[in-house]
């Protein structure tokens, strides 16, 4: 999907780079770390990683975020998707569908719990009406049925 939209040039740091330099700089720092929520540890500390997410969510264009959902880093993909969902982007559902088979492991630190899940599972949690950001894009009943059917069919073909 994204490669068709943006001509397949998803490389970073080149002169034809579709990402602006300040976004590339944030991404390069973000990809070095795991996913961390807004408050971690028993002291509920705010982290540099969360601040990078806040900046990307605020400064990146919708096209930049869409491109970042295909980044090599599961952490960057997940933050980019969360930013799109929190903006209630019209691309959110299609990107979710594109990543239902994304089995890369995402390391997370949320609250005081460290865990691991697939990127697909994280994306599903972001848009689930009962999880993560209440103000983000949430799946409608019809969209949930489409996702359930796709996941059921995927599991039946194994």
C-alpha cells in the first residue's frame, strides 16, 4: 500500500527522502529504544522515548506517519500507527489491515510492566474500543467483523 502511494522509496536519509530532517532525527533516536508508554516504572516517570513520540505525533505529516508504519523498527511502526490513530486518520483501518500479519516482536514498557507482543497485536490494541487511548480512532462494529473474519480465515489456513 505505502510503496504504491509513495513510489516505493522508503529509504531514510537520502536527498529524495520523503521524511523531513527533523523527523528523521527523531526516528533515528526512537528506533534505538523499545516502546515506552507515557508513564513507566513505579514512579510513573515520563521517558525520553515518550517525548520523541509526542514530537513525532505533533510534527510529522500524515504522509510521514504512513511511511513510518512500514519502517524496519517495530517500535517506530507502532508509534507511527498510534499517532495516526490518535489523529483519527482516515488511513488507520487500511494500515491496520496491511499489518495484520506483522509478526515482528515489539518490546514494551507500560506502567511497571515490560512485555513483548507482535506489532499486529499492538495495532489491534490501539484501535480496540476498550484499550489504550480512548480518544484514538476506534474500530466500528463493521470493521471489527472484517478484522475478525480476516484473522479467522488466516488461522484456518495454517
